[in-house]
C-alpha cells in the first residue's frame, strides 16, 4: 500500500549523513565510561550513569586510573596500557559493591587515547560463554549441511533469536547500491514480517555502514534512553571530540532512535556480516519492549555472525568458481574456433551460442570497421551504429563498460529497452571504434519496499519514514545487473582476441619479411640470368641469318624453314629475356616523379604502335585525360602494354574499337583502356596480372605473359591499383589508378 507520511517533529536532522555518530559526546545509561590519558594514566573524561557510584567511590575525573572506583581497576592497569592501537580487550567482571557486577572492557583508538568502560550486568545472565556453547555447537553442526546462502541465513536468524529471545530477527543483505533486502527471518507474532522487503540506502548512510564494518555488534536496549554526557577535566577541554566508535555504551544518533520508534521497536541489536573486510549485510534484531542483551550472549551472537560470514563467503566463492568455469568452457570453445580461422570475427559469428553464453546475454553485436554483425535479441543495425559514438565517449579510457540501465544513461535507448536495457561492451582496437557488445533485455519487476523509500522534508528538517508497511514500486527500463563474472569473462575474451591478432600480425610480418627477401633474391637472379642470356640469343639470330645468307643457294626449302624457325624462336626467346630483364629492373630502379600530360603521352604511344595497326580500320575514342605526377618512363611502359594488348586482342574483330578513358576517384585518377576484342573469362581474372599468366594460347596471340605484370608492378610502385572487367567474346577493360599524392612504393 502507498504509505502516508506525516510532517516530522522539530528534530533538526537535515544533515543526518554527516552526524557525528563516532563522537557523540555521550553514552547510553548502562554503566561507566572513562577516557584515560595513556601518558599520565589519569582520567581525562568520564560518564557515570548512576550518581550513587560517584557518591560511593568519589569523582573519577582527574584521578589516577589505579585509584578510581575504589581501586577496582588497579589489577588491570598493565593490560590496559599494553593495548595496541585499534584493538579492544575484555578484562573481566568487576563488582562495585552494592551497585552490582559490571563487564569491564578496554579500547585503544589511537596512540593518545585509552577508553575503559564498565557495562552493567543483566540479572540472571549466564556467567560465561561456555554456558552458551551447546547452542553454538548445534548451529555449527547444522550450518555444515546448508545447501545455499538462503538456508545459511535462515539458520543464522533462528539461532540468534534462540540466544537473544528477540521478537524478530532478520538477515539483511546489501546490494551494489547499498539498498538492503531481507532474505531470512525468524519471529513471533508480536512484530510484523519484513521478509522480502527492501530498504533504501538512505536508511543506513555511508558513515553508519563504516561503523558497522569496524564494530561488529551494536545494542540499543531502549529507544527512549536519556544519554549521559562525557564530562572533561579542565586540561583537556580544548582537545578534539573523543572517538567512541568501539564502545559498547556509545550513544547513538537521535535520527536512528526516532527511526526505531517509527518501526515500533523498543530495543534493537545488530551483528555485522563481513565478506573480505567489506560489509555484506546485517543480522538485525528487534523487540517491541525494551531489552538488554547480556554481554556473553552478544559475544556468542558475534561468533555466530563470524561463522555465518565465513560460510556465506565460501558458498558464494564456490558458486563464483562454478559460474566462471561455465563461462571459461564457452570461451575455450570460442578460442578453439578462432584459432582455426583467419578472421576471428567469422569464428564468433559461427558460434553465437558460446558467444552469448560468455556473459549470459540474450543478444550481441560485433562492430569492426564498417561491418556490424548482429546476434540474438538486440537493437537494429542502425541503432547499434548510433550507440557506438556515445559508448566511445562514455567508456573513456576503460576497455570495458557496463550498465543495467542504458535508457537512463542514454535516453535514445528507451526505444528498444525491451531488447537492450543492459549493455556490456569491450573495445578490441586502440585505433578504431571496434567493439564486442552484449545486450540484456528489460526485466520489469515489482520491488516491495519497507515503506516509501524517501525521507520527508519539512522546512529545513528531515524525518525518517513514519510507515514501514509494504510499499510497492514497479521498476522498468532496467536489465538484470552485470556481475564481476560477466565483466571478467568479457575481458578474458578481449585479451584472447588481442593475443590472436598480435600473433597473426607477427606471423604476417615474418612472412612478409621472408617474401621480401625472396623477391629481392629472385629479382637479382632474374636480372643476372636475363642479362647473361641476351648475348647468346642475339648470337643465335645473327649467325643463323649469316648462315642463311652464305649458303642460300645450297639450301633447299626444308633447310630454309628450319633456319627461319631457329631465328623466330631465338627472337621470341630474346624478347622474353628483354621483358624479364625489364621486369626485374623495375624493382631496382629509382622513381623520378614529375607532372605528365597523360593525353600527350597516350597519343605518342599510339603513334609509335601504328605499325601494329597498319591496314586495319580501328575506331579510336580517346577522352581528354588529366595530368598526373608520376615517373614518365614507367607510365609510358604502362600505356604501351595496355594499348598494344588492345591492338592484339581486337585483331579478329570485324569492326575493332579501342577506347582510352578517365574517371575521377577519391583522391586518385582512374584510367582505362577498353576494347571490343576476344575478352576473357572472369573466373580467371585473378591470374591476369601474374607473371607468365596467359589466358589465351600462344598460337592464337603472341606475347611473353609479362606485360600486365609490368603494368601492375609500375602502378603499385606509384601507390595505385589495377583491375579488369571482361565479357568473353565481347571485349575487356583494363583499369589502373594513380593517387593524387605519389610517394613511391617498393
């Protein structure tokens, strides 16, 4: 039900989160507190609840520790002064005459402060912790059989109530935002159930939580007690307020006392549950009437709290290990696929089940360069791409980012909240916005708060909630929260991907180094062989022609045909050697760039090749070509090869046509030579620019198979590209590009 909250009384608690709860300057009225100067061992401050004790033993303020209270503390002086900073010690029982027995404790908060407190014993209390051991032993026996954290907490609530006899004992667990949930409860019918209720972070502010962490047990026997002020001796009045954090009798916040009254509890006790020194939760005990829990019972409850804390930590640790093992199995499955693929993205795409299981997600996206791959239930391609710039800005320098409330942080995500209210993302590149992203859908749930989770402000005053009846709130636009296991699994995958990418990069670098070395060796070998073979082939041609001329009258037709074949073959081999020598020299020669008028160069090459077009009616179409910066000798060879090929492959065309054209690309000029000749099969286009790769029989069209390899190498050295298009029997188009800024490539 919706709670109705009344206006607060005149208690000024506008800064309750900043209250001096460690230094209240007062104590609860259940004994004696003495603040002792460790150098002089004199009492610098005191608070005595029962004035009759002062009447019986005298004013302790300013007196020596050994003499106060009739000298009852003198036997413990050595133990008190030997205390180390930050420690406490139970001294034992002391009887102050007719004023009864008191539990004596000593604390040392810092090097300059000792505190001795005497807490009144409770009539009929057990004489020692040993009397309570049977209950503790049964608890330890049962807790070993508990199968879950919930069952552990149920046992803790039951046994603490059995020892203390409170009306209601509950276990209260904190979440990541320090809201608390009641996960176990044991009670009678006096107080209402708080089971499954949720309490806001503001109920226990940060400084109060820190006090719970440092001091495991706190008792408030009566919410209407009248505090006893600490009185200081004159020499110490200028000193800072005394830190009473470890004291059992420390007075508590007036705000908390009013909170208790609003809850309908006359007495309360809390036992802290710690996990790796962090506050995990509380065992919280409530009683309708006032109730003073004896010291030894509180000690037994503290022991139960410590045992329970250890068992909870162990159960969560085991669950964590099992969950991590499950995620690890999914990761290993992915890594097995990735190691067998050249592209790790392809491996992730093929095993979507393992990829989603890595983080317990329902959808995912892989964004790399211009590619966006979607998996499962997730936003659209357009929505994911729109998310990337925000994600890059939001994550800052972190490699991982997660949120379970994306629409609250980025309102545009509300449009697809049912698919992606939660996002977990890792970056896989330091240079580009490349991400692996996991999504979780909106989980609409009803939270039952223990009263409306807000304090009421009246003027400048704040009142704690007046109603603790169940107050329901519907939570929307949020997913299940991402855990450390989820984030660690994502980071482990990122590390694995980076390792794979680096390893492949190293392998490619090593391979490139070997290829570069082999190419240089091959070029040197090719140059040497080509150079050495030129002379023998020329000699063969020359001597064969001399032989034909000298013995012409004595040779018959068959012998002349043999000599002609020798000359033609030697000339063909000579041209091949010349082409090889030219090709090998391309890798050794230095480029000299200058501005070239491509139109003039093409026309000059065309005229020089007129002999090949002699007697043929070729329709030439030559566009207006721009100037470029390039090596003129190399570009002449490119045009010579391309135009020569066009002339050769249109030889059998009834109406041969050759077009030289130009297109403008991004930061480059694109040129082409198009013909309507025999063309080639596009299935073999990858072979076209290779050395000695011919797509036609040598009997059909002469050539060495090196011309287009020349073209590709020259264009590549200029930083450009080469490619071709063709339809078999209808012609071909050969393209090449020259960048606007030519720097020269090896």
